C-alpha cells in the first residue's frame, strides 16, 4: 500500500499514514456502528467518489484495519467490518468527535446527518461519570432519524430504530445541537418548540442533557 510518509519516527505519524487519508476515519466511524455493505458505506458517505471509497477500503484492508466477510445464507453478499486492530481506533474516533463537536454551528449548505454519524455523535458526547445510578431508555428523533438510547448505570447503547416502551421520546431535529452544546436550556427549548417530548417524566430531558452535554 502506498502510504504518505511524514519522515517522523512517531506513533502519531504512523497512524496518520494509515488512517490520515481523506474519508478513511469516516469509514472507520461508520464501521464502528457495525458491519456494512459497500452500498451502505456509500449511502452514508454520498460525497465520496466510488473509486476513492474502493481505494480507501483496500488500503484499510491491507493495513489490517478492515476485513471482508461473506454473509451466510439466506443473506447474500459481502460486508466490511473492523478487525480488532480497527476497533482499537474507537477511543481516538470518539475523542476526535467530541473535540470537533465544539466547532459545530448551523449545518453548512448540503451537509447531512446519517444514522451512523448521529449514533457516533451520541457515543462521543456521552459522559458516563454523569450517568451514575441512571437507568433509562430514550427514543431520540432527529432529522428523520430515530435512535434507541439506553443508559444503564454509566453504560450506553445506541442503535437505530424506534423504542415503543421508551421512558421518554425526544423530538429534537435542529434543536439537538444547541441543546447539547449548552446554548439553550431544556426548559427554554421546550417552551420555544425546538424540542418536544412525550411519554415520560419531563425531568428525564434534564438528565439527557446532563449526560450528553459537551
């Protein structure tokens, strides 16, 4: 694999030689959510040219970060998934996501959020130390994406989909970012209609913001 050579005897330089090319870490981000077909990856990264996506996947395979697996019957096709070495990038990806979240303002023209990007955003901003003693199931609806968010004494599980027995359903949409960033308090977000909730104790919205606030 042709790698960018920084001429530095440094672990960070070595890491960037592997995952520093454009789109590489976003591919890793999406695969941290779970195995995906090539089409799933491209749908989640619609701006990446198909030849670039194929090249990045090949490079990540050669570096031992990604592997391919043939799905057993009755399913068919091939999925890409992270190796153990690839999964070791999780802490770095989450730290970078938390760091970059502070730079987010209103979306730029043409920018999108995908289920995988929102799942990883929630995992990045989650503060387990603030969730001690909290056991709760949320359904978060944001921008046409529905997520199941389960918190169990400092442990977080986030998956795509609705949660019929959620303790609280949060309809956030564009109101999610200012809520999590601390630009607006939960009570004000509810009053101005940027955030809506149903099916549970309103105090659970305060806890949600507490454990995910950047």
